[in-house]
C-alpha cells in the first residue's frame, strides 16, 4: 500500500529521479520555459513553486537552500534577482503547464512548463518576426535582380 507516499516515481530510482527534477527546475529558472513529458512537468512544478517561494523570502538561509537544490550559481542569482521580484505580489501559482500533444517516437504525452508572465516568449516572437521580415526583404531583392537575366534555353530532344 502507498499510504502517505506522495510523488511519482517516473520509472527511476531515487537518485536518478532527484537529479532529473533538479535539472528540470534549474532549466526552468534559467530558460523560463521547458518542454518535457506531462508527469515530469507536474512533479517539477511543485518543486519549482517551492524554490520560487524561497527566492521571495530572500534571506541568506533561503539562498543557501535554493543553492543546495539548483545546479548552477547563475540559476540562483536569476531566481533571487529577477524571478522573485517578478512574483513579489503573487501568492503561489508561479508556473503554467500547457499540454502540447504526443511525442512521435514513443507517444509520450508532452507538455510545456513555463513561468507565468514570461517576457522571453514575447522576445522570441519578436525575433522570429524580424527574421521573417529580413528573409522576405532578401527574397524580394533577389527577385528584383533576377528579371534582368535571360531565360534559360529549353532542351530539344
């Protein structure tokens, strides 16, 4: 019986599961958006919420606890300087899980785990729009230069 045993095992032993979740939470803090399977996202969400709450506390003990869980100093720095300030007036609910479909290889249910109010998504969309605009201009310029070329002769067989 699994009375009072919480959490998913995710098909891994304890050390592997802990390392996986630490990697997911660290990546979430650094990138603000990760794509993984739905069960992994649900487990990582609970831990990420706790770590962000530590960031909001802001004292030395909270910083040390967060540093003991996160895998990089850059993640801890971003957590306390950027992410915690963004969620200062919010009591929980810092993350969002959006299901994205199924993975082609094994059919696993995939999801995106992201921080609420992420500006990274807006910046990526703007960069994509700029790239598309540059490509369109380049295509128009190449089309404008190519009409001066003579047509290629047809093969007669």
